C-alpha cells in the first residue's frame, strides 16, 4: 500500500484500510465526501455504501461514483438486516450523534464487525486547557470553539474500553494515533484519537 493517493491518505484511513479484509462489504454512516469509501473500493475491492445527512457531501460522493443514502444516523439503521455488512465504520462521528449508545448497538447489529474512531478527550493538552487554563479545550483533534462545535459527547479511550466491557462488546483490534504516527504507550494520555474494531460477543 504505497502508491498514489494512498500516500496522502489520513493515518486513520490507512489503519482502517489495513483492517478491512479484501472483498468485504462496508457500510459507513457519516461518510462525508466519501474519502474512506473511495480508498476501500480502490485498494480493498470492497463493496461500499455510505450514509450522510449533508447534501453537499452526498453530491460529492455521487460525483465519485459512490453509493450513498440521505439519512440521519440518529434515526438508526433499522432498514438494514442483522449482519448485513462485514463492517460498519463509524469514524469521527460517534461524538456528534445524539444517542451514541444506539448508534453503537446498531453498528454491531448490522455489521459482523464495527470499526469505531473518535477523538480522545483525555489527551494531555486537553486536560491542561481544562485544569490549568480553565477554558474549553481546542486541539488538533478537537478544533472547534465551544460555541460552534458539532460534538455533543466527549469521551476518552478509557471511557470507550469501559463501555465495551459493560455492554458485551469484544475489542478485536485497537490503534492509537498521534499527529503522524501510531502510539504504543500511555494512549489515554498521549493519543489524539483512537480506532477500535469491535464485535458483539456471541
């Protein structure tokens, strides 16, 4: 995986690409303009479908030949059967939905596996801004001011691990991301964001 647009791809997208098995079916709620779907289609020969609420993003997906439906993630994935896809990818949108518990429950119902990515709210610079400066944090992973952020929920890596343990979800893979590289030590303190591959325990 070292050619063309893959070199320019985001680190989290490259990790997801490594995790997805070739020829898989993938549903991506909150797919944006389809950057990840395009990579999965090209480099993993995946059958990709997206869900997006922003009409401009939908037009961008369609112009790239990607299949996307206009739908609000918060309305659930009830139109999809159990295990209809090999993977459901919720990347950097979990913190924006009104009911993340429902979104996660639906992701592991519709997908054999779910890949979840989110910004780590417990990173050291976030802690510093809250504890020392006394202001709502603004970081590369959380780049919005308090008054214009789309984020409704702020979670840490430890929060998510605890959630999985309490809700019968098995963590199969995990990756912790810095600005340019993966991190292997003290992720809850140092990582900007995290990716987890999970599934329901049978």
